[in-house]
């Protein structure tokens, strides 16, 4: 009997941008949809696009896992770049569209450290770390994306 292997879309688009672009294009094309502006809220589990300094002193066993690590990092970097290009094209298409222009804005929220708690079952310590990071990065910064979302919703 055939054996199947089922995976989520993260192999191709871990950011969900392809699905979002397709969905928005389909909905905005409908004559009954009268939207002139919308906001996309993107959530990252940790900083993206930030370089991490290499560590020295790694030996032979470290080198055996480098190809898999490199493949995973390239996949992530490629998906991030692909996500940005797709969103930029979506914005451009609907901003310049004749007859039905839509301004699409983006707000991004991300956990600021590389030790993001990713479990569905967070400990009290992890919850406190998330709350602290949220307050420091978004609540106390008037130029943060949280302020951008609040301004958008206040219109």
C-alpha cells in the first residue's frame, strides 16, 4: 500500500505570505468588496534578518552537522526574502491599480531575542519574558508597530 508523508506549508512558505497574497487578491477582485486600505499584521517568533556572529572552537563533530544547518538557514533566509518580495509586489499592484486602489500597510511583531519560547505550554518564567519583551519593545515605544496598528484602528 502507498505510504504518505504529510507536512505543513513551512517547507515552502513559513511566513504564510503566499497564502495571504492569493487570498487578498481573490477577495479584493470581487466587485462587492469596497476596501481602500487594510493592514497586515505579521508575527515572528524571533528577530529575522539579524546576523548572528560566528562562534569559534568547533571541532570535527560540529562540522558533520554543518551541511544540514546551512540548508536550514538558507531555506529560512530564502523564505524571508521571498516573503518580502511578494508583499512588496502585492502593495505595488493594489496601490497603482486603476479604478480600485487599496493601500496595504504592514505591522510586524517579533520576540526580540533568539531564545523565544515556542512551546504551546509556556512556563510562568516564559510568560513573564514575553510580557517584559512586549512592554519594552512595543508598549514603551511611540514609533513601534503597535502604535502604527493603534493609529490604523483609530481611523
